[in-house]
C-alpha cells in the first residue's frame, strides 16, 4: 500500500482522514503545527512537526519515502483578523506554502498531490449550481489564495509530471466542527428562536466522512490525475430545513418563526454582519456529477447520518444526556 503524507493532520479534516486511511491499510505520516496536536492523532500515524508553512518551509524529512501527498494545511478564515496585510498572510501560507510543498514533492519523486481547495473559489453563491467549468470568482483573500494555489499546482504539474488532483468543498460538518456550524448547534440546543421561517434558499454541505472518502478516492483513482472536482453530500437543504434536521438530531424542538428577509438583511448590514447573514440566507449549491461520472464516486453517508453523528459528538462534549 502507498505511503501518504497528510499536511495539517491535526486539524478537523486531517484527524478524520488519517483514521480512514489507517483503517484502509495505508501507511500514514502527518504534519502538525504544535506538539499538543500529536495526542490528537490516531495511533499509527507517524508525526512530524512543521512550525510554519511558507515558500521556505523545509519539507524534505516529511516527504522522504512518500508516494502521495494530501495537502490540507492552510490559513483559513480568521474572525476579527487584525493582521496588517491579510491578503499577504493568506498568500504566504496558501500559495507560497503550497508551491514549496509541491516542488519539494516533485523533487522527491512523489507520485500525486491532492489539494484541498474550497467552493469559495467559484464564488459566494448564485441561483444555479456551481460546476467545474465555471469561471472562478473568488471574493475574499482566502478564496483568492486558494485559486492562486490551484493555478500554481497545475503549472508545477505541467513542468514536472507531478500528478495533481484538486477538490473544492462547501461547508464541512461532523464531529469536531467549529465556527458557525458549532454556533448554530449551540443556538438550537438552547432552544433560542430563530427568525428564518421565510428563508427559501438552497445550500450544499458535506459530512466529514464523505469528504474523507472523496479525498482518498482522488488519491488512489487513476482518472483523478489533473482534475478538479466539486463535492458535497448530494443533498441540498434550505436553512430552515437544516435547522430542523439539527434539532431532530439533538432531540430538541426546532424553534423557527417567520420574519421578512429584507429586514434581516437590513439589520445585519447596520450591525456590520451583512456578509455573514448573506451566507445564511443565500443559495450556494454544487453540481458534483463530474466526480460521479469520472470516478464513480458517491457520498457513502446521508446527511441525516452525518448530523446524527455530529449531534452525538456535541452532546458528549457538552455532557448532555441523550
């Protein structure tokens, strides 16, 4: 079986991916940013500490004897970002860091690199589903950096023969989730009423284990070479429906009431939360027919299963009874 390097192995996606790889018989090496992340990884992962990611990062030890690289490490959205030059910080990690890793991988004879990108490369949402053939419309420094990294990877692939496969995913949820999805679970668990009854949008999401399965498929399938794929659970939901499903998984009532979305958007803009509310109210869906057709991949788990597992984790971590 191939030996794989997972960068960002101590993160939300990385931990789940390493567990799946080990279960399927892969030999796994993972990079982490801090020593306390060593204990988060499953037994059997060979771990290497990488202090920072950039063009000058020394990947040589991590890449020794590696056949396939799965690149998850990235600078992600930072709430209340105080960095003086945020776009430059994103580029340092997500663009220059990815370039350095890919060039090092090519030099070491790595066969394939799977890059975890984002649907935000396509844009922030629209009425029609996104596809791989859309002209990219990244709209924030994070998305721009992911798009630039994709382009550099394809250039390196053309120059060196390194096989590259790119995955763009929407919001990922599952045990260990953080940020806005975790906030939503807290609100639902506490029974706080939400004024979202009139929202009639559609959103694509992906369960953590479905994403791990798609990543492994792209790492191992011959037809993934040189391809970019959009992935999701294959079930698009409205925001009210998602809240109802989360409530059901938590064993709580869904407290939703109708309120005009116009006033929600206006209030959000006055409070400086316009972009966040637009994501809640807007439509962002994915057409994943390409990966289904090329790689015969379909998500192994339904959304309700993923939400139940996420709710189970949440209740355990909060000490809540079932």
